C-alpha cells in the first residue's frame, strides 16, 4: 500500500512516500536495517553538536522489554501497535554536556534525529508511527531513565501489513486521505501571519 503525499511543489520521493500506518506485517525487521536507521539518526544536526537523542529499542524477540514498552502505551495505541515488530522510545537529554545549562533545543533536536531515521526507514521499505499517547512517568520507571532525560515519544516500526485485515475503525483510518495545511498557514513574511512573498502574498 502506498499513500504518497499530494504535493504543491516538488519534493524528494522519500519525503513524499513517508506516512504513518497502523497496520504492520508479522515480519521481523533485519538487524542490519535497524542499525542503518540509527546510523542515519546519529548524523542529524543538533545545537552545539550535543546529540541529545537517545533511543530505547524493543524488538518483539525481546519479549520482556517489548511488553514493558507496550504497557506504557495508552489502550488505543496498544490495539494496533502490539502487532508492530519493533517498539521504540525516543528520549531527550535536557542539559548541555559542556556547561550543564538547560538545552531548550533538545526536543527539537530529537525531532530532527527521528525525522532523519524515518527518511532512512522509507528508503529501506520500512514505516514507522510515532505516538504521543504513552505514559512518560511509567516509561521512566519501566526503563530506568535517569534524571536529566525525558521520554519524548513512542514509535512503532516495521513493514506494512495488509490494510484489509485491520478491524474498523482502524481500516478506515488506514485508507483515509492524507492532509496538510497549506503553506500560507505556516510560512510567514515580514510579520506574524503575513504570507511570505515566496507564496505570492
């Protein structure tokens, strides 16, 4: 199943093809591919080259860790994420190493790392679905995340499954057209909400 973005201007095909499914195949992700994902994330940009991202990775063959992470998700996400062959947790280091001051860009940089990982995943025929719906405090305890680090998002990753096998309403969600706000809602010019001249405003 493909759900390429309906674009207004040309973009790279990997960006166009990336989307977040809820249906995953019962097929393990090869170790080499997983390592390639984290190698891609390793080379994301970050403030002061701090690289504040950390990843807790729980493939299904590590059943105990997989179950602990699954137990941190809200029930609506458990319903479909339990079929993904890999669950992950992204974590942000909140202070700079060189001066111990707060890093207010840490979550931004974790976002850059996971975005880079997702592009690499798309190139390898994989898909991921990021989730805000998880209990961060429970995840902290379940995985011994120390002070100074904050769980950011949970991620389900794997190969696409058969969307026809999904129960309703997940099937409807899988086939729902992708939507995005127009550029003039997010690209501004000389003042807030004033469309950029790039857009002909």
